[in-house]
C-alpha cells in the first residue's frame, strides 16, 4: 500500500518537474532532459504488464499534451515499457525469473554498472523513437542523430544524479 | 473455449500494448495531418490555461531584461521623432523651385539616452533625484529628464558616475510650456505643496482654457524638445494680478513610481547659449 502511494507521488512529482522545468531546458539549443522517465524506471517490475503499459502511455500522454506533440512520447513510453522486462532479463543474465523476487531497479538493490546500463539502454530506446517520431524525416539526419545522442546523454546524466541523490537510502535500510 | 480464455489471459498484456501503440500512432498521424484535430483542441483546452498561467509566472521573473529592451526600443523610436531635428534648407531658391529637393537636410538637434533613478525625494520643499549615469556616460548639465509619462526635470549636477536631477517639484524649477488647444505660452512653476500639482503662470486672462486641456513644452528653453507632454489642466483661477490666469496643472509624471528616465541632450546647446550670452552683454 505504502509502495503504491509512494509510486503515485513519484509520478506526480516527476511529471510536474518535467512539465514545469525540464521541458523548457534546452542546453546548447537541442539537449532536453526527459526526467520523468525515472518514474517509469523505478516502477516495480512485478506489476502486471498491461498496467505497466498503461502507466507508460498515460505519463507519455501528459508530457505530450504539454509539449504539443500528441502521440510521440506516449508511443515511445509504451514501447519502452514493453521492452523493459527484456532489458532487465538481459542485464540479469540467464537465471532471471520475473516472479521469483521483488525486483526493484534501484540503487542499493542493484550496483552502479547495472543501473547505468539499464538507464542508458532504456533512455536511448525512448529518445531514438521519440526524436524520430518528432522529426518524422530522415533529411538532415546528422542533426537528428546529434539530438538523439545529446538528449540521451543529458537524460542519463540527470536521471542518475537524481536517482543517486534521492533514492540512495534503500541501501542503508536493507 | 477454455483454451480461448486461457489464451486471452496470457496475451492480455500484448493486446493492451497493441491497443495503446495503435492509439499513439493514430494520435500522432492525426496531429501531423490536421491542425484542427479535435483531440488536440480538447487537450489544448485543458492544458492551455495551465500553461498560460505558468508562462505568466515565469514572465514575471523576466520583466527586468524585457524592460531594458523596451527602453532601448523606445529610445530608438524617440530619436526619430520630428521634434528631434532641425530642418535645414540650403537656399531660399532651392526651397522655392523644388520643395522636396535633396538640398533639404535634417540636422539632429536632440539626442536621447536613459538612466535609472537610484534615489529620490518627493515630499520635501526642495526635492531632487539622483540617477545612475554621470559624465562618463556622456551626461552633461541641463539635459532634460523625461519619465515615461512626461516631463520630469532637468540635470543640475554631474559627477563622474552619477547626476542630480532637479524635478519639477522644486521651487526653482521653471519650464516654459504651452497650453493646447488655446496655444498660449506660460511658465510652469511649483509652489512646494502637492507633488501632483504645478502652476502655469503668465497665461493672459482672455485665453480660453478648459479643464482637461493638455500642457506641453514649447521648446523655447532649448532644454526640452518641443511638444513633450507635461500634464493636464486641473483648475483655472484668476490670479492676484488680474491680467493673468493661474492654472493648476496635474503633472503627468508619477514621481513616486519613477524608475527609468530618459535624458535628452541638446547637441547645439553651447552654440545657442553663446548667442544668448552675447545678447546679454550688450
């Protein structure tokens, strides 16, 4: 129960921060962090898959509504949530069972290398799809690629910073 | 049948995924294709007010730089006004033959800059203001000081980084002014009581002055350009000297709120003054 409330609160906070601040950041003219992805990253893995997709879609839709890009983030987030279990399975190695234990992709539960790769892969999936859908063209692909890489790196940096500042207590508790 | 239900249970999340992805693609396709897409308008109806209030809030913090930009734009516009120039015509003959000939040239008479008030008094008998520009910024004595609303005063003292302004609210302040539409010239003075009201003297009694008439500078002093707004007529009295009216003028400048002021320099001031000095000596 406590977990549900904290998850909902986390979504609210990160979506508001994303809409109010991150959406307006434009480092070097093209790097915009997608901090709200952190809320999706931290979502417990044992949640029903369909609910995970719905949550991804809904948060993407909210971000879209404020960025006037209907469909872009919702598509990318849904797809990212679909690919997330596969990424986790890949990172955990072969002996991963989804129902075996409570899998929480958090610092403390997982080591830095795991968290970094997890964040990097999921973020690049999200950014590649959303940037491609946002531009809808392969013309001037160099710049599109630059935006993808820039966005991914910036997002990974911001997400890891926030994650290790605010969610590092778990290690001490457990 | 059981198999089918089992299949649906297993594949439920795939169906949800497919539905959501298709939904996103539909939204994406429609919002790309039609600007007048109904969903995006509905979303805009909800999101728009939130974004508007947010933008308003953010805008509050950016008012300072925006104000500076507007002040500079104002100066560019004010520099191009007609009363900034002397019209020069080389000879009478060219004027007669070709009224819009190229011999007519404009000579800049006044130039603008701006400053910020860093200290001011309003409620004393001898009021003054200090602005944050001085001789290093090209400020000289007897430059006119304008507020955004109208005439504010005259520069009296200049140090290297600051300058003192004698506002209209000073007993020694004299500004020659004209009342329109009666087109009568007089002198604007202040009598040390109300910071909103000054007196316009030496207006002949026969002139028809109505309450609400506008008072402008007339450009006689060579400090103020012609036609700057000073205020409006508040009250018309017959003075002690029965041949003149005494007119109360509501000053346009709100001294309590003045922060940005425009400074006007007469580029030919010394030349004109030297002529006046010659005249006095005789």
